[in-house]
C-alpha cells in the first residue's frame, strides 16, 4: 500500500500540467463552484510540538467548516485558531450522498495560502456570511467575546491552487493561474466529473 501511495504522489508531483478536454478556464470555474457549494474541507497546518512533544514540524489535517467570503473572492473564511504558522493548505472536494459517487473521478483541489484573524470591524459581516452557509454553527460560532472552544474567524488568503479535475486525460491537472481563478464565475453547465455520452 505504501508503494502505491508513493507512486501516486510521485506521479502527481511530476505532472505539472496535463491538459485534456477541460481547459484551465473551465477548471477555474469548477474550482470556484467547489468553494461556493461545499462548506467542509480539510485544513492542514504545521505543528509546533508544543501540544504534542516530538511532533514539531509534522503536517496536521482536520476537517473544518468554511464559507466563501462575502462578496465572493474565492478566499475562504473561518479557519480555526492556527497561531504557530499562518501558512496552511486546505483541500476541497465534491461530496455526494449518491452511493455510485466516486470521489476519485471528481474535481478536487489543494489551496495554499495564509491565515489572518478577522478584526473587530469585519466581525459582524463575516459572522453573518458564515452563519448563512452554516446555520447549524449558530450555538458555537464566535460571538466576539469569550466563545466555546475559543474559536475565531479567520480569512484564508489563497495564494496558489493545485487542481485535479479527476482521473484520465479528460481533465485539467495542475496549478491554476490565480488571475484566472479570481476572475472565474461558478458555472452550472460544467460537470464536476466526466460522463460518457
């Protein structure tokens, strides 16, 4: 199993950009749609060893809620308290309750960037935007004073995105141009995965 994972990682690392039927512009639109439609991703940060001795510098990942910023810029909001190192990555993928859904055939991406805690002037706007996406978080979302589990709102400024449209030569694989990503609009007519016709 380790060998297979190493092969997949090596292949993804070597495949700088693979172009199939899906263009970078289409991939950017799908990426923006993922950010708009999904609300849970995996945040990965670097541990500082203070909480778990002997694990300094290890990557750590955990599922987390997010919301596209309001107005939409493609940046994410509400990342939990990561104070040691503001550099993080965040993966987002399509989810489905369909039993025939296979995530490896669908679009996913890893976003690289930095965190910045939301200041008092932005707090109410960010909170409203976040709770619109995640109304179930109302009981534990930051309130501006002492909060449950010391949660805070953060803005995740996306600096780079590695996009995988799915398996095969039909999808765009590679880094997205950030200007193209920022200018892209989520398009409903683009599929998250290839479907045979």
